[in-house]
């Protein structure tokens, strides 16, 4: 059978009335879960997994439900990022970099609608890639070992140079602070307690939810209160709700580029949407930020990471379906769901369960259309959050943030930690230190450490393994270029400006 025949079979499964209703329900629930700070797609899928099994849903229907929740969470994560500067999950951090400044300018509706469109485009590109190139890309992903992943993480950090603008030292310091925070807790290899200050609450490390809500939400509240005390306008009322065709054309090629790059990164098991959004944001900043508008409400800074993180989420299905290797934490939960039905994902799955595999792929097309249709009309509803007066909005943000942090371990220690980090984040932002490199350093810190250790353990400590493969060499060269080229360009621009000045 050809690919089109397989797709026709898949749409026959996905278009069944029950599966359509399940997909719509999952897309809506996923959007709501993604909107809530700190939950993210893993929690959304994990919450609905017992429900799917308890209702005795057929395996293809259960997988369609979980996939719709996954996609919905990726869409929903942008809402609080743009409107409140509180990323719904790690992948939405980059969206807040330009999305929230757009909301402050009164363009929150435009940012929400264009982000929904770019999410749709990125997801569709990745789904087409999943259909056409899944077996080939699965073999390519197998070429990535610990050394290659370490080089990829270094490349991701080098891409942070694209976020540094004219303050590379401050951004580098922020990334180092994030890396330092990621080392707190029990060392996974030796069992040694690191930087826990003899506190049992820090044995598992500092929770991502406490870090992201403290540094973004609490610090933002403090800034809001400071601006209000000075009589400054915090956020302008939202006017226009939808993007224009001119804005869509302006962002089109960047959206397509980011969707393609996000898909390839998503195919790599463990790389994830966080890496994809950081790399594509940096890529678009380098290509298009001629006037220094990125970070100050540039619409291209919203579309690039949104296209990338949705494409990456879809790309993570490639290793799951073809190799049985979860491409992300969320697909790891979905592998667990298949095991409940005694189904083992892998190369044989395409032959043994074609209805399940192609039904899932077809549902990705349908689910993305549902999410686009669902999210665009709801822009007006979402932006009404900005019309809430500060005396009601600030306590509401605090309440939602506190519930999100407390729900992880149900301890007041995390609430205190969130507050402390919020004050620290406020002081760092007042000093002009960007938060995005700090959060990305924290998120990627554990990944870079574990892959470095695995690589070195394979050679008894010989570091040569880190640059032996062609993939590693290419990534190292890319990392050096990402750091060296901007420095050279800034030096050239300064010399050119000096030469134009009259003697």
C-alpha cells in the first residue's frame, strides 16, 4: 500500500464520530491545561490516561485523546505567556520574550491569534514530515548518542548568544545562574547531596514550576506594583484581536523555517520543544533583527518559537512510533498507555496495527484544524484578562501561581522558595539581566550534565569522544560560529561607524 492509501485508512479511523468527539474534547482540555502555569503537556496527558483506560476506550481512540491533549497543551501554553508573562511550560518561555511586550503595547489579541496560526502551520509541516519521512528520520535519530546530545546542548547554549543583544555578559551570567540552580539535589550517579544546605526539601532539586513562576510571575507582579505606584500604565487595553494578511505574509517564511527546524529537533529523543523554540528564536533573531526589535514586541519573535514547539511536539511521535523510543516526556507517558493495551511501539507496529498508527497520524491533522478553529474565536475571551483591574488581577495571578507550585509537592517550602526566587528575579530584572537564558540554563542543565557523563563513561574519561563523530563536529562548528560571528559583526559595525564619523 502507498502512503496515500495508508492515510486514507487513517482518516477512516479518525473521522469516526466517537473519535472526532474525543479529539475535540482532548483539544479543549489540553488548551485549558496548557493555560495553567506549571502543568504542561506531561501532566495533561498523565491526568487523562487513567480516564481513558477506565472508560475502556479502544487503543486507537485512547491514543487520539492523548495526542489531542498533547497538541492542545502546546497551543494553550502561549496564552499565559503572552498575556501575563507566565509561561505555561518550558517550551513557552521564548514566546513570552516578545509576546508579553506585544500585550503591553495593546496587541495581545494579535499575538494570540498569530501564535495560534503559526502553531497550526508548524504542526501541519511536522505532520506531513511524519507521514513522508518517519522511517528515514528514525534511522537518523539513532545516530545520536550521548556525545552528539552533549554537542547539541552546547549548540543550544551558543544559540543563546542570539538572545544576548548588547548585553552578552549579563545574559551569560544569567545562563550560568540557571545551570547552577540545576545542580541542586541528589547526584543521580553518586547519590551525593549537592548544594541542598541539609534541607530534605531540596533533595529532589529545585522544582521547575517554582523557578519559572518565581522568576516570571512573582517578579512580574512586583514590577507591576512598582509601575502602578509610579503612576505608569502596566498593560494597555487590547484593541485589534486578529492578525492581518500583511502580518501573516511578514512572518510566513520565518514560520515555515521554524516549523521545519522544530520537526527535525523533535525527532531527536529527549531534545524537546524547549530546545527547538530557543534555537529557532535565535535563528530568526539573527536573520531578521536588523533594528533591534526582538525582545521588544516583534511579531516574528512570537511566530518562530510557536511554530517550532508545536512542530517539535509532533516530531516526537517519530521515534515513538518507529523505534519504540519516546521522543519526549509526554510521548513516554503515551508509550505507557500503549503498554496498558499490551501494544509495543516499534517498527512492527506499522504492520501489526496500521489502523492505530495511521489513525493517530490522521488525527493530528484533524486535531490541529480543531485547535485553530477553537482558538481563533476565543482570542477575545482570553484578552479580557487584560481588562481586569490590577487590584483583582494581581491577587488572581498570585493565587493561580501559588496553587500551581503547591500542587507539585504539597509543601509550604515550595511557596517560600517561589517567593524568594521572585524577589531575586525582580532584582535581576532591575539590573537588566534577561530571564530567558536563566530559565533555559536551568532546563537544559541536567540534560547537558547527564549526556556528558554518559559520553565520558563510555571512554573511561577520554574527552575525545565528544568530537569524534561528524554530527558532533558539525554541532561544535555551529556553536563556535554562533558565538564568534555576532562578535565579529559587532566589531565590524563599530569600526564602520567610527570610520563614518568626521575627524
